[in-house]
């Protein structure tokens, strides 16, 4: 039976769900080893979905830390944004979700439920944990780390200013502006990346009740507007290319699950999405998966999001031998010149023409400005580490039993987002786990 090694401080045990399970087991002898379902075969006993069994908000370290000094940035000119009349016209023709109160909607949620969902969650948790263990073994690390988005290009504070017209027609956060933490990252699993890549734009906004909501986007080339995987299993299969014993074995695993055509095509699509970014200040990023927003008319709409730089920034020669180092240095140079701004746009699903179930397909509706993200030049000195420590998840405070006032604002929708609940819970929960990494030998 697995045990917790001596010398592991309680603070780390609290951060690691698997060690917490072992601690609980030590007080109740005779129960099955909770690690067996993660280290064994797919036929191992299914435990309750980690996404359902524990909150998606896993911020024990940040919760005990003092709040960052609030930032105050100049509000943009909202008169140039989408007007209430324009938004109303778009909503009139937008697709709606079928709900108990409005059963005649255009879209039905295709997420897994019941036993199928439990099985997939258990398999996802097991595979994500194995990927992180393999990564730790390859790198000789004593702790499990982020599976992807390892290299933080910038982490700090931001403020989001919302379009009043969007606030008036949709049940948004109920605030003109919100404090936020932003993390821009290289999306690879390399701790010190170099060369072409995709990039992450993660935003944690704070609601009226102090509860956070996360907006996660991926960018780089325009091809990153859509996903390379058709469904959750395909997305999970792509992780087989992360630190496999060899690339041939990783490809073989993907082909065995996805077939001889779809498997290699996914890998090629990923490579085509990578680009050499000149400056993280010029990054455009997309949510790629849909999120639900309730209208004040009682309907539920689906949106995708994107962040677009308000202006293009010229780049100078930044110091650094590797691309990640150069992008980090360049961003600081850009920020020293003044605040950096991104327009945050919403795109509403259109009936009949937009396939909301296939994340490989772009939507066709217009992009409407929902607000503006401002990264101020003056930052709390603790903000970079706060961003690095944050466990981002689109499901943060969005669970069915959440008491957050914003639980239904930009709620993840569809099977891809449903699958991300277990993936984020496992990946974020495993971070900092010295016990699991200690098994790498």
C-alpha cells in the first residue's frame, strides 16, 4: 500500500488531492488504495468524478495570502463599441440553448452524463496523472508540474472594463469593471521553450462576492481560432506526444485511438498552428470552445471569446538566447512604455450554420466588443508569482453546487468543456505533489 513519505509538510499534503486521500485512508485502515485507480488499467475501480468530488477552485495558497493592491486604469471610450441596437439585432438571430424554461431552443447540450461521464472522468484523471508523472521522470523533477503552458511569459494584474450595452442585454458580472490576474504563457510543455509554439492567455476576474471566474484562450497563428481535436478523447490522445519514450510510440498511441488518417492529421494540425510570435503584446487568442450566457430576455446563448490587441506594438531586439526569454524581456519593455490593452470580443452561435459540437469548425457570426482588458504598467510586485501559482480552470466557481453569484456567467458548455472539468481538476490538483513524483523511478 502506498504511504506518504516522511518529511512532507502539511501545506503540501493539503495541495495534493492524492496525498489527502492517503491521509484519510491512514485513518480508515482496510480500504482500497486510492492510487490504484490512477496507476492501474482502465478496468480499475471507478471512483467518484474528481470534478464532482472536489471544487474546481483549488487555490489554498492564494486564499491565505493578502489581496493584491487594486489597479485603476483609464476606461476606454465605449461609444465606439457595439451598441445596444447592434447587439439586440445579433441576439435576435442567434441560436439559443434548449432549457427547461425554454425547451424549443436550437441547441441541446451533448455533454456526457451519468455512468459514461464517470468512466471518462476516471480515465482522464488516470491519464493526466500518468502524463505528469512521465514528464517529471523525463525532467528528473521531484514535483509534478503544469502539464502544458509551463513557461510564463508574463504574469500580473489586469482590469477588465465591460461594454455597458452588453451588460444591459445579458446577465454578465454586474460590474462596470473588474480586477483580474492575467497569465500569458508558452503553451508547450517545455520549461524553457524555444522556437514556434502556441500561446495561452489566461484571465481570472474577481466578482462582486470576491469569487473568481476564469477565461482561458489559446493563440498564435489564426489557425488557433479552432481546435485540432474533434472530441474530448481526441484531445486527451494528443497528450501522448508529450514526453513519450519516443515519438514513434506517441504516434502509435494516437493512431491506435484515432485511426491512421485522423491521428496523423491532428498532429499536423498542431504543427500548423504553431508560430514564431514577435511579441506577447501582439498576441491574439481565442476561447475555441463555447460558453453559455443568459440574456435578460430569458434565453440562453452560446458565445466564443477572443482577445485582440487594441494596437500593434513594434518590437525591438530583446535579450535572451531562447524565444521564451526574448518574449518575456520584450513584454517588460512594452509595458514600460505604458498600459497594454486587448479588446475582448464575443461571437454568438448562429442557428443551422454553426456546428457547436465540432470544435474544429469556426463560427460565422460577427465579433462584438464585450469589453477591454488592460494590463497596467504599474504592477504589485507580488502579482507575477500570484499568476504563476494560480490554478486556472474554466470550471472555477461554475460547478452545479457553486454558491458564487457569477456561477452562470460564461458557464462552460458542451462535451469538450465538460471533459475539461476532470482534466483541470487532475492537472491542477497534482501540481506540487512530491509524493507522485517520488514514484518516478
